[in-house]
C-alpha cells in the first residue's frame, strides 16, 4: 500500500507508519486466525522476537 501511495499519489512512505500498519494488521490476522487468540494488544506490542 505504501508503494502504491508513493507511485500513484506521490505521498512519501514513512518507515514508522509502514511498521505500525504491519504491526496492527499482523495482530488482527493472528488474533482472528490463531487458536491462541487470548493475546492482548499490549502483549503483542511488547513481544520481542530477537
């Protein structure tokens, strides 16, 4: 989506906004597709994989 906005609408993609969108969409996908759906948004934001 960020690429399309940059090409077609000439709106510069900011890394922070792309990262926030990926994080929120990832949370929604995980929450609705996983059997482990008791995770909260706060837990999701505090999760560190590295």
